[in-house]
């Protein structure tokens, strides 16, 4: 039997330890993950069913750490996938059933927070207080989606390691690129996010 999710207050305590502080983004991320798991019909996925869930996050902000607290998904476990789209959104994928739901924070929630707690000291405090008690319908929109999570993206996937024909660095998880008949890493194929600085 699946374990029940913890309370928001318990998750807030955990998030404060993991992230170092509590802010509006943390509360929003916790609620977002709890809502996504509820829609999927999952309890606490950090126990025996921890390999059942893969989560895609679309922003590298405080909410992402909070989502990891609730879901147990981590980059190092290959269960958290980051797409740098700058959106306060996450997609929760149940690998067992093939169902996935994308949850997006509503922009209107900021104004509602201001209206709910006009005497709070600034927008940050208004949001911290409001996001913990607002109905999910005022915080998020949700859409059922299809996500292809290939075997190469699953936690525990094993594959042969290949070497880049240009730089010689090893490449894991079938992330190599074939270009002009050569096996290249993405950096040598032109997708480099860095440039050599010289000596």
C-alpha cells in the first residue's frame, strides 16, 4: 500500500532544511508537486515506488527544490528533468500508468495574494501567506499531457559509454551526436555552452 503524502507544514520544514529558507517559490513548488501527485492518484512517491515518477521542471528557481522535496525526484537519480523554459511549471509523469499532468502556476495568484493579505509586508510575504491557503484552482492550471520518456532517460538506465572522436571525452546515456560520420559529444558538435578561455 502506498504511503500517504505528508502535510504541507511537514513539507515546509523539509524544504527549509533543503533550500535554506522558505519563500513564496518554495510554497508554490510544494503545492504544485502535491497537486500533481494528487491528480495522478499517487501518495508519497519517495518510498518503494520512488522509481515510478519522473518530473520535468521548466524553471531553475526556488520552486524546483521544493518539487524535489515532495516528489523525491533528483537530477542525480535521473528522475528530475530540467527544461530551461523560464516557466513556473512542472510535468509529473507516472511511469507505471503512462499518465502525465502538467501543472502551471497562474499569474493571477499574485494579485489574489495581494488582495488576501493587503497588510503583509510586501509582495513576498503576501505570497508566502496566501500560497499556503489558497485553493489549488486559484494557484494552478493543469493539463493532461503525453510525455515520451525513452529508456535512455529512465532512472537506472545502463548503456555503453562512447568517446567523442574530437575531444576524447566519454559520453553516457546515448547523448552522442553523429556528424559527418563521426561520433561527437554535443559540445564538439556545436552545442557548447562554454568557450575555452586559454591558459
